[in-house]
C-alpha cells in the first residue's frame, strides 16, 4: 500500500495542471450545489415546519353569509378530498386605527373561541386568546416592522363603523396559513355585523392531496359544488402562502440548480478527460507498475485516488464558499422577509459532498478502468507515437486550405483523438452556455427591473426631505397626515415645463375583490404616459375609467381571464370593472390592480402616496429639468426629483452570483482546454522536435498549437450559445412558474442574433485562452531532447 | 564552411559530451564522424544544426554564428542551410510521404503547389514517387530513409547532416542509402555523416573524424578534389 501511495503522490505532483483543474471544477460544482440546495431548503423549510406544527389550512374558503348557512358550510367537510376542516367561523372586514390614530390596512377578522384545533392551530406569541367581547388577538405575519405592531393592551378603533367601536389587543398570534388578520370571540362578529361591517363565513380545510395547484383547485371545486351557487366568495391556497413566505429566495433556486447541474456535468467531463489523458500518456508507466506486480485493481485505484485528492480539497473549499454565499444571500432575505434561517443546512452539505465525491470517484474509476485492462506486454511494447490512426481525412483536407502550413497542421489535430476532442468541445460548450445563460439571465432580470421604473423624474407631495430618497411607498410617514396638495397646479407646472414628453400620476389604495380574502392594492393612474409603464402580456393597457389591468397571479387567484368583469368593493361601494389586459407587474406579488383614477371617482377610497412620473424628451438634462421644475413648483406643496433607478438588491445578488459562477465555469473550461493541449503537446513532443529540426520557428509552433483548438472552440461555441439560450428560457420560465407570472416577451426574448454570434465565438475565445500557455511551452520545448525520446 | 572553435558541451551530470573540439569542414566535403556510442557524435551534429547550444566555444556555419542564434533565428537558419536525416527517420506518421517532404519548404513559406512540384521531383529522383500518397508507416525502412533524405533536400540545403542514416536498416537497404549519399556527394552536396558503420564511412566520406569521449581522437584531414592538405 505504501508503494501505491508513493505512486499516487508522485502522480499528483507530476500533474499540477490536471490537479488544479480537478480541484477547481469540483469546487465550482460544490459551491453552486451547496448554495442552491441550502437556499432551496431555507426557502421552504421554516414555512413547512411551522405549517406542519399548526396543522396549516391547505385551503381557506370565504363564503357569503347571505347565500349559505352555517349548517351547509359544516357539511362541506364531507366534500371529496377534504380530510379535516375547521369552521365555519364568522368573519368581518374592518379597517382599524391605532390609538395614535395611525390607519392600518383593512384586515379580515375571524370569530374563534379557541386558538387550537385540528386545522390552523394558531400559535400565540404574546398575551392570551380572546375571552370576551371588546378583545382582539392580532396576527403578526412578520412583515410589519417590529415598531409598527400594536402593543398588548393597546386599543384599536374602527372609525368606519357607527360609534367607532374599539377593540383591546390581548394577544399577538401567528397563523402560518394566513387565515385571518385577527381574531375575536364569535359574538363580537355579530356586533360588528349589526354595525354594518361586511361579514361572511370562513372554512379551513386540510386536503388529502395538497401538493399541486391542480390538487388544491380540485378540492376547491368540490367544496364549491357542495354549497349554493355564488356562495363561495374567495379562496386561498397554501401554495400561494408558501410562495409568498419564501420571498425572492425561491427565485434563486432554479438558476442555482442550473449552475449546479452545469458544474456537475462539467466535472464529469473534465475529470474523465484528465484521468483518461493521464492513463493514455502513462501507459508506459502503467506497464512498468504492472510488471512490478501491481494488480489491475491497484492501478485503477491509484488513478482514482489521484483524482480524489484534489477533488476532496476542491469540495471542501466549495463547501465553505457555498455556505458563506448562502449566509450572505439569506441574511439579506432574512432582513427583507423577517425570516431567520442561518442557511447552513448540515444535511445539504453532507449530501452534496458525498454526491460530488461519488461522482468524481465513479468518473475517475471509469476513465482509469482502461489502465487496469491494458495488457502489460502490449503496454511495454507501445511505440511513442499514436500512429497515423484516425483523422487522416482531416489532415489531408486541412493541408489544402490556403493558410500557412503550421496552422493547417494544427487544424487537423482534434480529428486524431475524436473522443478527447469531443469532451473538450463539450467543456467549451458548457463554458459558452454558462456565459450566454448568465448574460441572458442578467438582461432578463434587468428587464424585470425596468418594468418598475415609470419615468425619468418623479414629483412627490411635500417639501423635499433632507435625507435622500422618498419614504418607501411614497406615503406619508407614521402618524403624519399627507400634505394638502393642489394637483391641478402640479399638473399645470409639469405640462408647462420645457422638456416634458409625457407624465402620469399614480395613487394607491386598497379594494376588496370577490374571490380574494385579503384586500388588494390598487394603482390608479391619470395622465398620458402610463401606458408605457407596464409590459403587457395579453390584451391592452387601460384607456379610461372602468377598466383594469392585472398580472397572472391575480387572474389565477380569482379564476378570471382577460375580458372578464370583476367587482371591486371600496368600503361599502361596489364597482364593476373589466379586465382589459394582463401585464407583467411584480408589485404586491402580482396581485396589484392597475386602473384609471376615474374608476375610483365617487367612492370613499383613501388615496395615498400620490406621485407624478414624468418622461422627458430625449436629450433633456434630468438635473436641470428637475431644478427648473422645482422652481415652477415653489408655490405648490410638491417637489421634483430624478427617478431613482436603484437596482433591486435581489437582482444585484443574482447578477453577482451568475457572474461568479460563470467566471468559474469559463475558467474551468479554459483549464480543460489547457489540460488537453498540455497532454497533446506531451504526446506530440517528438513531432514537435521534428518540426523544429525542419525549421519551424517558435511563432509557427505557437500558431500551430493555437490552430489546434480553433475547430474545437468553434464547435463548442456553436453548441454552447444556443444551449445557453435554452437554459435561459428554461430558468426564466421556471422563475415565472414558481412565482405564477406569465412573463412578457421583452423579459424572455433578450438575445439579439448578433449577440448570439458573439457568444458562439466566445467558445473560440475560451479555447484560445486555454491554449496560449501550453503553446508557449511547446514553442520552448528542447528539440534535441525531444528527438532523443526514442 | 563549418568552423567549431573550442566547443564543449556539458550536461549536469557525467563527463562532458563534447570536450574542446575544434574543427573546420570545407564546402563539398563529405565527412564521416565515427566513434563508439556515447562519444558525442549526435551532440556534435545537433550543435552544427543549431538544435543545441555549446556550453563553451563557437560554432559558425557559412559565416553564421550558430551558437548565438535565438530560437527563431536557428529555425530559419536550419530552413535555409540544413537538411537533416536521422537514424529512426523521424517522419511524421500522420502526414503522407508527400506532405512530409513538402513540410520544410512550406514552413519556409513556399506555396503548396510549388512545394508539390519540388517534392514530386525529389521523390522521383529518389525512386519513391509511387509512395507519395501513402503514410510512412506503410513503407519499408529503406524507403522511409529515402523519403527522409528527400525531405532533407527539399530546401536545397548547403549542408546535409545525417545521424546514423543506416543504423536502423537491414544490410540491403543500408547499402541502398549508402549509394544515395554517395551520389549526392558526387553532385557536390556537402555532407556530415555520423555513423559507426565503417563501410558507410569508407564509401561515402572523403574524410573521417574519430570521436572518443567527446574529443577528436583522429582526423584524416580535409580532402578537396582528391588532395590531402
Ligand atoms: N539531453 C541530455 N542530457 C544528459 N546527457 C546527455 C543528453 N544528451 C546526450 N547526453 C550524454 O552525452 C553523451 C554523448 O551523447 P551523444 O552525443 O548522443 O552520443 P552518440 O551520438 O555518440 O552516441 C552521452 O554520455 C549522453 O549520455
Ligand atoms: Mg547518437
């Protein structure tokens, strides 16, 4: 064994390039796999754990109290596919105000006597459960900033109801299923109903088969069929809740897994190639080892271990890098979403490590198996050159090309060793694909980001603040009243300002929609440039009052389509609107409704966060425009500022990760080429000597070696670039699928034909980059020594 | 034409391969370098070809200080002045006979068609024209060496260097190559020939230099037009 150890050690030491290549490729595969795996687990694990603990509701259904009785709803527990249910609970929608007269968004409260139960066993995090009228337990979904959550014993007023009834907060709880924003005793709902609050019933179900949207929809249909028509007014699937709980992290998973898969395939190729190469240049050595009494198994093991040593080092480094990146990415999402997961998942690490080493061992073993099979006599008798063998046609063909002879000699190289060249073509293709893919992904995400920029200049109510940037959402700060603003004057100033190409104003409010349990955000527009603000997927943009544009998640949740009418409830007013188009609007996880301001005219909608978005004529200087407009606005309670196009942190993360992984993959591909060229020149060292003896200059040698990778590089690029496009489609499609969006063409189709050609040539760049060093080495080969090799 | 001044070549270990060798070779000479294995014959030839550099001393060929040439310079020097023939032929196995022969000219920038014409001429002259499209692996040893000679003559070198050209051949093929070299010399080709085959030396060479342990042990002297100087 110690003899074997020595053989292995000297093998590793002698092949520095191969050792580095194996280490790097394994490191890159492990980094992306650990990162992808950790994020995948972290993005769903906390939710699934809590959901299981609480017997979460797979399906929450809202019913019209006037169209179904409690008894009818109880009977839905027997609908097919339902394994457990809770309710019916009476519900009411209220818009509370804190004791510091801060308005909270409208919430649905449910009448429940107990927090526990067989479905949605709510976790009390503070205080106690409601026991009497006038008490409320609030749901803290973790998204409200800690300071904004009402304290225990604070009082909530319901100013919309006659006599402004009040409720005292006696507890803070958490429902993972997001079934309600708060809970009161059932009798309380009756009191609120009597006061005129919109009320209904709620049923919570656990399903036999909850895994897919189709499963949940089937159960929903079964429940709907067992109650009177139109009694069911809304449902919520646990899958949607789960998706929302994961935030953006879930978007990283498809692309990290894509890189993980690329990394693993690349590792298999490179390692297989390196070991097979080591075996083929080492046939003589192998013969000697065998002659000395090594068994075939020992020889194969020696070569496998030779790959495993750098692979273990690479895997360890990759694990560290993967976990550090996971921590960085998750600390970011934790901050944004209030989750708290360290991101280090031991079993993911163990699984990736074991998987990676198994793949390496298996690949190396398969590639080294030939060494075990080689017959000693043959091996010792093997001549130094591979013989004319294959690829003569290529050699004859290339000799006719009107190019300098050293180049045409090099061009024919890859055809002499077809299998080896094929693996290098694949490695180059992976590199080119990775580059194509990550550039495409970046452009796609920038397109997504671009959908959120609505103009060049924004005009906000109030005086400019000393700090930079408006408060999030553009709304007034806590407790502050929005300044009174003369909208007509603002519009007049903007329209009169030289350089204005168009403008629109938007304002925010909430409405209820039949079919959706929670109130939805509305963006209401006026002005002439709103149409440019959204990427349309289907239909058209709004042209006037009574029309809305929504995103796919809204259509999915409400089971509607473009052309349908829906009823919006604003306080006690109902407005029927028509869906005229489907846009790509990531706001509010795709649930935001975009409409014309006129739609809400005559309702008591609380309009907040009014802002004006101005598009400038081309060539207009933004800063001087803003300065001039601010002068014009000096008499009005409003100010202009350049629209900030700060890229979302998430996109920065994705771009940085994609760039990092691409650099790694491309480097590995180039190193794979380097390794092949080193191998090739080592095998052809004698021919190189002959060439030199016949008068080949170092420059000619370099051009010959570089030419030897041109064909491989071109083919690799030609395969890799389209593969990268496919991968981008796949991953972007998957990102759309997990988030429930139909993506607009502008986000999906981002490659120009010219760009594709460039990415294709990227394969050539990788190949040439990888061949430069060994070409130089080949040029310096000592001729006299090479010719002595006999 | 060739002038070696106090040339030594030492490797890291062992005694010097060449030890203070000085000699002159005139144009038109056919010199055989004789000596036992390991006496430095190939080293001497490599130094003349610019494939190796002396540790000490000077090597000039046709007024060119070969020992001072860089890599590119010595490649161009070989192209212009030197043709080489080796014991084991050193033909490129993956090129046809014709492509092998054409290579030195093509490296020097000759067009393919011109190189083809010249190669055909040489192969014809050497009697291996019918193998032009074959691969060297298919040829007999004697035929391979003829191809190697054709390749060496491709650029009309002033100097033909041959390192044990018959060493790997059977007797008949050896005699064949011997005759070929003799004919070349008769046509005025300067030849430096390394061999330990006395018959070859006697037939082809006008002068023999005996090397022992890297030193010139015996030199029959320069013979030009039959005169011993
Ligand atoms: N590259 C080298 N490294 C070390 N020793 C060498 C090298 N080339 C030749 N030698 C040594 O130099 C001596 C002369 O070699 P060589 O010129 O090939 O002899 P010959 O051709 O006369 O048989 C030998 O002892 C040989 O071992
Ligand atoms: Mg020799």
